[in-house]
C-alpha cells in the first residue's frame, strides 16, 4: 500500500522574517494561538521548541495535524499521564545527532551491517545513509596511563592511537563512506564541550518545500550527558545508539508527551560556593522531588545571575537527577556566550532575531510558563559539597565530610572506625616510602564534561594550585593526579593566566583531551599502591570533578569515590585523604613548617572573575576550532580502504559484523509467547547500565579476557570494553560482568556469576547463557527499581539480547535503558507499584511462561506472567501468577518490537521504499 500524499504546512503557519542577512522562512507558533489551539506564553520554552518541530514537519503522515494539536494543548494536561491512558505520543524530529566514539563506533558498525543486509536482500545499500547531520567526536578512548610529567600528554596520545588503530581506521572509512557524517579527531576535546563551544549554532538555516527556512537547533546524542547543551537553550538529550540510528535514518524520536517540572532559582551563589556545589544540591533536590522521564526547566531571577557555563554544568547532570533534560531558555547571556566563544556576528544575530520572533527568548519580565509542578531553590543556600561514595545524588556538605567518611567506613565498608588509628600500610614507590591507609586519596582527577567546560571552576582550581605552591605545599606520592581538559581552549586560557605552571608543579599535568577518569579511563594505579590496597583490603578514595561515581566505575581498586569541584579536587590531592576536616585541620605543612589550611589558598569570587575576564578570549575558540576536522596529523595519516560496503575482517578483535541482521527476512513474523524461560540474573534496586554493560578494563580471567587471549591478544593489549564496542564477541562476554554486580541467583558472590538450572552449577553469566542457548531455553532477568540508571549504554540492551534474554521484569526503569530494550526486541515488563520480585516470593529458580504474549499485544497493556517452581522436599510444583505492565509505551515502539528491533524495522522499511 502506497504512503498517503504528504501535506505541506496544513496550518498555514509558514511566514518569513529578516535574519539580518536576508529573509528566511519561519513556522510561527503564534499562528496556532490565532487558531485558538494554544497560548504560547503559557507553554514551557522546551515544549515550544518541540511544538515548532511538529509544526514545521507536519506532513499528515509521520507528523499529523492531531500531533500538533495535542502538544499545542499541553497546558490542559501538563503532560500528566491520565490513569489507564496510553499517553499522548510526540513524534519529535531533531535537527541533528551527536555521537561519541564509544557509542558511535557501534552505531557506524550497525549502519555498515544494515548496508550488508540490504545488499543480501537485493536492495540498494546506499539507502542506508544518515539523512540528518551527524557529528562524531572521538573523546572516550584516551586513558591516563602516564601522569604527573610534562610528557604525559604525548605518551598517552601515542598509546591511544596504538590501541585504537582498527577502530580509527573504521571511523575514517565511515567518514568517507557516509554522507552527512563528520568526525572530530582525537585530542580535540570532550564531545559535550565541543558541542557547546563549536558544533551548536542555536538556530539553523535549512531548506523546505518553499525555500530557505530557519528553525531551532536541537539534537539527540548517544551519551546521556548530551543534556549539557540545554544550558545554551538548545533542546537535546541522550538516547541509546539504536534510537540515534533511527533518527540518523530519518525516523522521529517517539516519546510520550513530557511533564515539565519548573525549578525556580532565586538569589545568587554565596562566597566560597561554586557551580559544582550548586549542581550537587540541584541533583539532590530534584532526585528527592522525582523527575525521572520528565523535563526540568529553570526559571526565576536567579537564572539571570548565572553564567552560561554554570547553566551548562547544571544541564549536564540531568541524568544524575533523572530528568530527560534540564533546560535554560535563550536569553541575553546565551548571546553573550555565543559571542565569547567565537561565533560569527551573523550567527549570533540569527539566534537573537529568530528567538524573539518565535517567542523563544527569555527575559526577567517574561511571565513564568505553566509547569507540571514547581521546585524552588535559593542559590544563597548553596554550600561547598561533595557527593559519594557511590552515587551522585548523595550530597555531603564539606563541613560534614570527615564525619560522613568515618560513618561510611564503618556502616558501608564494615571497617573499624578511624579513631586516629587507621590501618596503615607502608609502600615504596620511585624511591619514596610512605603510608597508604583507609581514606587515602589515590586518584585526584580534574576530569569530565561537567566541570572542564566551566572557566570559573577551572580557573579556581588553577588559583588553588598557585597559592598552594606559593605556600610550599606538595601532593603526597600516593595520589595519582591528572588534568584532562574538555577542550584545548582550556589550555590556552590556563597559559594566558600563567596557571599551567602551578598545576604542573603539583602534578596536575595535562594527560589528554577527552573523557578520562569519569568513565573509568583512569588508568592503572602504580603496582605497589594497587598491591597494598588489594592485599590489605584498604578502602581508598578517589576525588574527581565528574558526574558519575557508581561502584566499579572509576577504578577497580578504589571503592569510595567522591564528586567535587575542580578546586576541591586540588585541595583533597594536597591533603591526601578524605579523613580530614577542611575547616579545622590543615591540608599540609608548608614553607617553614607552617600549617596551611584550605582558607589560606581558596580564591574569592572576585579573584576568579578577574582572571576569567582577562584570560578567556573569543580568539582562543576561533583558533582551536578553525578547520578542526583536519587538525590532528596522526588522524590525517590513517589510510582508508573500502567503498560503500565495509570489508569485514574475520580476524579483527575490534570490529565485527554483529549477528542482529545476518538472517533478516523481508517479512515480519507474528509475536509469539515465551515459554519455559529461566532466570539468568535476579538483581536489586538501582542496578545501573555500568553494572550491565561492559565498561572499563577487561579482566584476564573473564570470559572476554579468555576470548581475547585465545585470539592472540596479550593482556597488555586488551584495551577497554568501551574501545571494543564494535565487536559483539567481546561485548556479549562482558555483559553483566561488572565486578560489583550482585546476582541473587548466586548468593554470597560479587561479579558476573550465576547458577545454571536445574543442575545448580555455578558459572559465569556468559557461560551459563551459552549453556541455556544450547538447550533452547529463553532467559529473563528479574530486577528492582530504577533498572538501567546511568549512561545511555546501548550494549546493556544488545548484550542482554545476545545472551538470550527475551524479557526483563523490573519494579521500574530508567528512560533510556527501557527504550533500548525495546529497540533490541527485548520485552520490558514492569511490576505494579509497591511490588517487587522479592515481595512476590520469587527466587529466580522458577520457570517462567508468558501465555498472554501474542500478536495482539498493545502498548502499556497489563498481562499475566506465570512462574512455576518445584518444592525441594517432595518435588511438587507450585504456580504463581502475577500481573505486569508491558513497558512498550507507543505504537511505534510496538512496531519495533514486532520487527525484532529498530534496525530490523528501518532496514525493512527502506528495502520496501
């Protein structure tokens, strides 16, 4: 059946306006108000951006007139899902897609696999091509192997290119093979900072049926911290790689109409508090309020007191407070930031004129929109803080840090209270002898997109370093220090301010430009320290200016990890321990044996502002981003082979054709029930994608490590799971293999192990899954609340699927992971509120049937699951039936599930189209 004829501008909303450089089209939201469909001023600014996309893309087919009317009427429901309702679906078409290399490589692998599948089915492989602009920034591959010397940067870059040669050759192929696909070379910066400083335009000029047209910049990205761009007034959030691929191929993001929580900010930050302290308080407060799957939009007089970099810091951590995004509308500060970061006058003028024409420009006089709910925060109440030791929402006031550490040491880590007699182990390293004990800071890292994009906190760190050196302080030898700026601009302004010298003197030499410690690329601890920690079960600490500190993420030897502002990272490096009261105890002994306190080296707001104003200059951004695509000679020297089809190398341990589409048929099979399923893993609450998806280092004795050794890879060349995301053979073996995951199927264990049933054999999760696969047994996962919290790791869903998992039964899901499960053809099922698998009396030893799962499946329908269990004593069988909600939320997601996943859906559609 042919698609219906497409409509063009059914609301007659297209008009023109003066951009300052000529006329361009605009789809006016005010036209909808004239038609009596909405009141623009009452809509949250973020909803206005979504509404403009629907209005501009309304064709009566992908985006219908009813879609536009539904969202225009947002204030009536305020996004709240009516009881028993499937919700209102919003087909959002972002302007562009941003990828980082860890998640981007499998995206390009999947595109290459789709081309191969298309050819096998007799279609045109060239149809598999991005239809919207796609930028991939290589930023996740650098590791901190070398630190504390002037050679650290060059040596880490050499290792990076050596380790990732196959991946980089593959991405170079993708750069030439696909249209609309650009690659920012390694060593440029972190994807979100490059996006903020360069890629984002605020407003784009494109073409439609009537010619030139202006529209808001918007995007999705394959990293959860894509939300950083919301600080610039650009709507964007993180999605799974498989969702991103759909957008790249012209599909909308289908989402339920969102609730929008307004966060009213008043006052201004007090002396001593930083943007990092503010975001830790925001994270704590919004987690408490509950904003999962919701938009957060900031308003109030306090917004005007904040720099754009501070706003971006808050927007960046949307995943940590659970929101889809944290949005700051365009205003005068947005324009000033665009100017300061080297955007051209015409680009800035376009943003201002379009935003004002479209009602997207915020002023202090703007009436507050209508929100689903409102949370308030007085910025003057913010105090210096950290967060940890395991979760970013667990904020600790600096003044309470020592007391909290002592409590956690006893209650969380089951160690004796310090009482001034901490377990102390003498270590020898590089000719020095020193103690390492509980609380010793062994990693101090200025890292992560959250803070390295913010000149105020970075300059503050440099000033703390300067004053520390002037007072004669040094960093203890057990601290691994590192500085990984989010872009080369940071180095420019450090050098301009003369602060680089002082950072170098205390060991914070630049180790790379990319995402390092925050994602587990902290590199190894020196062997003597690692051995002391492991042999004596020491609870040592990491302090990092990051956004994630989940268990097992930062370094396998470091259990207690704390998020802190860059200047506090420097302070804790100097102190060398988290067992310190920064208010009353000295950081160390300086010149002349004098005790030096934090207050002695902490800069004032005025000091920081003066240095920022004098040192952060527009020409720095222009210089660093001029022809950025060709600036890395090592990247330019990589040879490219292959044409429109990638030449898969069966011997490669980095890039392989995934099995998802190998047996793809042109037609769709009906949905069938799942019977006789066994539980692969029974998990508790807050299991993150870090626990599920392979990440960090590859253990020699793990299934993935054994596989690599069998294929001729020495342990020294294992690289990381993230670097090998293009090889499903490695990634499947690493799924559920996190060293800190606790599977209740194997009580008393930690790590990726389970029991194979019914024989009860204890195996690695991978080996058990392969045994079940050979037996023809489908698998399920039992999980608690907030299953899949954390990064947008598509391999958390891909790996589960390849292990044979066909359904997950959880108390609740984090947004991105639920979507990724559907996109891989895995059925997400949610227990009724207040119910858990434990409260049902399940143990994971049951056999599960899904008798009501069939081709009549509906979004968000309730269905029953049956669990059978034999009683050990007499062998009789008990049966438990319980209800679940099918968390396939929209008709389009149902189509994805019916097809076996989004890749199958799009490939079949393009084959027939």
